[in-house]
C-alpha cells in the first residue's frame, strides 16, 4: 500500500469516527410560561400544539436577561446536548 493510499485510509477512518456536522449544534427557540425554576434548570409550559412542557438546563454560560421566576413569560434559545436541552439565552418578558 502506498503512502497516499495509507493517508487516504487514515483520513477516511478519522472522518467516520468524528461527530456529525449537523445535529446537536443546531439552535432552537421557544416561548412560554415558567412552571418551575432552579439554578440548574427551568420548566417552561408551552401550548400543547407547540409541544407542551419542556425542561431546559441552565449553565454558567447561559445569558439571562431579567429575573427568571415562576409565572414569568420567557423566550429561550437552546441547543440539544446528548439528549438534554441546554439554554444559551433566556429573555424574561416584562409585564405590561
């Protein structure tokens, strides 16, 4: 086997072991009312036609605009990480 063939085989092997380029890195958005809030996660209630309740983890890097509390309406941007929804940003809507 030539060096070129070996390099090509090695690159193919590495490419098949790598994580997919599309999938967990996609960002999603949702909006709803906070049902419960903790330092590590929030539960947001959405209309049933939008999926109902969703639990979203909060991390130290999550950008939070406002005070997350039960009953508040929030807009959340999140991504999926190994089956868990992880917030990248949470915006609390101000009451009218």
